[in-house]
């Protein structure tokens, strides 16, 4: 059951990343109204943190630059899950092959987490200290545990 939940969660994450990546392929680099139209996932950020036009433009550029990395990592995670699933099926013990696949799976997850954290911290540097604190309060739970569930007491629009 746990494996099914993980696979479904990763499929959702991969879908969101793929959608975001596809949207990023047609992003113009001017006017925040156009940016909001092409990246609606950033609307909550602009409203929640009350970003200036300059901040929003910078955050949008960082987001657009990160989307292909996110899509690549989602693909690599999905492939690692498939390899792990295949390697674990029909086994009655942890073989050296299975151990290697588990380690590769963990390495890929760690790399994704590191990239996501680096992106979040880079984005936070564009913001003033109060905005950065709120941004990280909302976003770090997503990077730290991959649950992608809305943290308690946080209203993300």
C-alpha cells in the first residue's frame, strides 16, 4: 500500500513538473501580467508576499529557469522508482543488485532535494527578509519531505 501511495505521489509530481516545464517553453521575459498568464502557479506568490514588479520578474525568471531541471529530476525519480520496483519484485532477500538500486534511488532523491533547496534559497535572496521568511516557511516542507501536502496553517492560493 505504501508503495502505491509513493508511486501515485510521484506521478502527480511528475505531471506537475511536466506541465510547468511545458508552460515554461513559451514564457516571454517582460511584463508581469504576461508572466502571470503564462505561469499562474506564481500568482499566489505575488499575492501572498506582495511582490514588487521587479521582484516578481526576477522570481519568474528563476522559476522558469528551474522548470526544466525539475522536469528532468521528476523523470529521473520516476525511472528510479520503476527500477526499484522491478528489482524488488520476486525477491526474498536484499541482493547486491537490489542494494545498488536502492542506493541509486536514494541518491537521485537526494540530488533532487538539493537542487530544489538551492532553487528555494536562490529565490529567497530576491525577496526582502520578511518575504523570504514567509516564502521559505511555505516552500521548505515541500523540499524537505516530498509529501507535497499543504503544511498546516498555510493558505496557498
